[in-house]
């Protein structure tokens, strides 16, 4: 993992060649210092989100989400702890984070950091790959691939607008192909896709996320025992049924926060027992408290 270690990066400006790659990919950004922390929620659709973030110092505490995170470093040095090692990404590098993998985020130099990230639901990746084989896992989270970077640049431009269904399908297919190209399990035999029962469990959890769902309810839907459901669900969607339900609550909560609802009301409306539990789950999923997230998105004009 030495290629992505922090050695040699501390206090060193990003190389001009790396910045030129970003410009060539259609992602031209200023390399001046970040003046304020910000988080912009950009275009997307169900199962696909797009953000731009900039910050100095530590941006996110350790957290994990149930989506793939595919991003491009725009300026500065992007550092993060991932699978037991400290990693670093320079402008033009691609970041690949697998669902449910713990990670944080920080700027590696005093000038700060900016980046774009696309979050894609695992089921969309599975659909794009024809639901054959395991979900692709990219062991090295920092990728230098000119073709993949060019595809992400085009995707980001499309997602800056309100994307059509055709555009979203093309973006997901491009990301799925990039993940498959760089994953470490290309030689593994294909496995069966998601069963109708497991897919129905996912849909039931999403529809009933604001209340507790009992294992017996999923067992009745899938016709399987709870342990088999848990194993097959994680294989298909990259996380457990319980965490999938919690993440759908948090999706609802973020929508309510964007509508300027109070955090106490948001917690109850999204199905959390109290604001303290809501805050704990939010921070575990996004690396910051809901109040901090609300403040960052409120600064965007």
C-alpha cells in the first residue's frame, strides 16, 4: 500500500502534472487555498447522489455508508484512513470506497482540499453488471486511470444538471465497468443474482423504514430463515438488512433537513426514538453531526 501512503506528501504542493490531468479530464478547478468549508448537494436521482466538498483539516470523522463512493480529487491532497492504512490522493486521482467500509476524510496540507464524489447504490451496480458475480471490490482505493477519469468527468458534467433516466443509466454503467476493470475478483466464478425474495425484502425495508421491521416479517416475504436472509442481503446489497433500513431513515432525514425542518422533528419523522440516537446514527453514516451537515449545506447559495 506504499503507493498511497502519506510519505512525501506532507506540506508538498500537488504536482503540476497531476493537476493537468484534472483539467484535461474536464474538471478544471482552481488550485488556490480553500477559504471556507462547504458541502454542495448537486444533481442525482434515487440510488445515485453527487456532491462537491471543500475543507481544511479534518473534514469527516470515521464513518461508513451503504453505497459505493466514487470520487475525483480536484485540488489539494485528500487523505483518509481505509482498511487499516492511511491513504492519499492527488488532483486527478480517483477515489473508490466500497459499501460499509469504515473511512474518514481530511486535507493533507494547510491549503485545504476540494473534491467531487458520486454515491451509487450497490443494487444499481449489480443491475448494470447483469446481476452476475459478486459486487466488485477494488482493493486499492486510489486509482489512476485516464479513461475512467474521463468518464467520471463527463458524468459529473451531466449530473450538474437534472439528469434524464438515460443519462443516469449511462453514468451507472460507466462506473460499474470501471469498478469491474479494477476489482480484485475478476477471476472468481459467477454466482447467481439476487433472488426475488431478497429483492422484495429490500423493497419492504425501504417502504417501512420509519418503523421497526421484525425478522419474522422478512422471513415470511423471502421464505427463508433470518440468517440466510442476512447473508444473501449483504452479498447482494453490500450491507445488512438492519443497516439498510437505518440508511433509508437517514435518507429521509436529510430530505427533511433540506426542507429546513428542525432536527428534533426530523428525528421523530424519520423513525428514530429520539434526537440523540438520530445524531449517533447520522455521524456514523456521514462523519459529522446533523447540525454540522445542516450548517454546511445552508452556507451554499
